[in-house]
């Protein structure tokens, strides 16, 4: 199992290459997705940081650095659509949807500690995304589902963002 971190990162890389290829082959944009389909998202960054959030007790700031300017998406079966959405548009959809703000999605984060190389797989609840497109930095408010977290710096990081439902013109929850 020593190769598990490398395998996870390799799988994430293959997923992103697949999504990029699918998007370039004129797969539908979110506007072309069928209504009421569940959409899952993948974001990648060269580095990340987890730091205590001074404004909210028991929460953290998850800062993705050198984040890819595109967020990959795919739908649950039976639809099986894939594509890319600009990270700026993804954040805008999120920020403008009250339903998502009330019940933010879970995410699985797959990464490694920069200090000691330890593999990290953590499930978090993310909210309040902000994106600086010029610096390629996205910041989320993060809360752990598994107890307190240790602040740290991460290497290559992949976020698997739980599903949101596409309603034809916006993302939300439920059908």
C-alpha cells in the first residue's frame, strides 16, 4: 500500500486528461446538460494550504494555489456527460445559489503533506469560495467531518466535490 498516494494522484491526473479530451471534443457545457442531472466536480491545484479561519471558530481556510483555471465535471449515470467549466464560472454559480450556501457540499481531498510526504485523504464540507483568477488561487471555508484538523501545507491536491443538481440555468440540491 506504499504506492497508494501515487496511485490516487495518477488516477486524478487520468481523470483530468479524460475530461479535457471530452471537453475538447465538444461535450456539452453546463448549459447543454439535461435538467435535473447530478453533477460532480474535480478541482486540481499544484499546492494547497489549510489554516485556521480567524473569523469562524472550528473552521479553516483551504487555499488552493496554482489551481487549474478549469473545473472538471461529470454526471451520474444514466446521463454520463463530462466537460470543463471555467473555475471562475464554477465559483460564480456557487456564490449566486442560496441553496448551495445553505447546504454546502462535501468534498474528498486527496493530497500529501509537503513537510513529510504523508498521504492525506480527508472529507470536508466546503463553503464561501473566492477565486482570484490572476493569481490562480481559490479559497474555501472548510469544516471537518472527522474532528479537528492540523494546519499544514500540501503538495499536488485534488478535490472531489460532491454532487449538485443542474436545473437548466443554475446548480442546486434536489430535483
